[in-house]
C-alpha cells in the first residue's frame, strides 16, 4: 500500500479561493455571492495581478476579516 503524505497548512491572512474553500467549506458560488453583494473590496477581498496587468487579476481573500464578518453575523 502506498503511503500518503499529509500536509498541515496554516493559512495566511490573504489567500486565493481554493484555500478559502478549504478553510471555510464555502462553495465557489457562495464566495462569489458574498463578494458581489456583501463583502467590501479592500477589506474582505481584493483583486491583484502578479504581472501588473489590470485586465488579468485574480481575487485574494482576507481570512481574518471574513472570520470577523461571520462572527458578527446573526444566524438566519
């Protein structure tokens, strides 16, 4: 039987969507909905280009602010 390697990852303050999904269990559509309607750009997320091209930017998410957002959100 082949051994599996398990990595324990501590997330940074700013992460890309796959790590946000792994940390929170949120779905891509939920993240998009929060980003488009609730979260504030520059606080909960930001668009960043590694090449300096404003047309080729990806989203980074602030896990600390997102945790704070959910801590302060009342259950439905």
